[in-house]
C-alpha cells in the first residue's frame, strides 16, 4: 500500500514586544503533522486487480500464452463446455493445445459382451504444438495419454477399448513446433445415455493436469 506523508506549513514563531518592554509572548503551538494513508485516488493502480497472464482470466492469445508461459504444464481451467468458443479447447502454458474435433457413434465392433452397452462412441482429439519447443507425448514408448468418456448427469464411466482406428498406438512420441496429431478413442455405453456426455483428456499425465470437455453430445454427428 502506498503511503503519502503531508506536512502542513509551520508558521514562524514571532516575538511580540510590548511598549513597556514586557516579556515576549509564547510562540504559537505547532500544528499537528497530518498523516494520510491508503491509496491515492489518482494512483492508476487503484481498483485494478492483478491478473496472472498464465492463469484464469488471461487476455493473452493461444500463441502469446505459449510464448509467455513456457515453463509450466498447468491448464488454465479444470473443465469447459464445447459450446463456448473460449472453452472448446485448452492451451497449456508450454504450447500444447487440445481440442475435440469429432464425435461419432456406431454399432459395437470391439467384441463387447455386455448387451447394455449397445453403442460405440468414437472421440477424436487433436493435439497441436503451438509453442516454440518440442513437446513429448509418451517418451520411451510408455503411453501417458489419458482419456475418459463420462455419461449421464452423474458422470458414469464408459468402457474404453484399444482400437486400431488411429488410437494412441499410432501416435508419435513427441510433437515438434507447428505439428499436430489426431487421436481416436473408442468407448461403449448404453445408447440411451447419449444425451449427456463429457470427455476428460490429458496429453501427458506426467506433465499436465487433465481437462474435461462438457456438452460433448452436441458434437455427435
């Protein structure tokens, strides 16, 4: 907090002599020093909340975030709706960008024996490196990409299957700047539950925090 000290002018003590040579009058008492605390109304910082350029509320563009915040791997939010333009993707501070590009359904093809799970859902996520450094996905062949499809208001977990349709098995170990990859994840669930879907994804669980896309059912096509 800025503190401003204001000193009032101190009058010079004046000697008043009487015509009879009497004693000098006592000097006038000094006024008290006035101390003003608190921010000044003219201070440009007054009323302006400091915003972390790499955190929630940042006004930086995707590219600016990638350049200004190269060290961390935290996402700017925990979840967001695909129906809101600014929440339909997530950009991590090092330049990793994640976005759902398509959601589709088909008859089960993965050998599922549960008759209740009569619908297969394919979710395609595009991972892009919009930063300035190479970003590892799963070095040394260890799969660190995480994805979970949730259904219903209470968010039950759909059954996940390893697929040969562009899944993690076909993805590279890293992304150099300016490149991207599409990863297809396959799930089965009851077809009656397609009305409410959410999808949690993490490009590299050793580096990033997960992000949950909500209202995913609006992308069904």
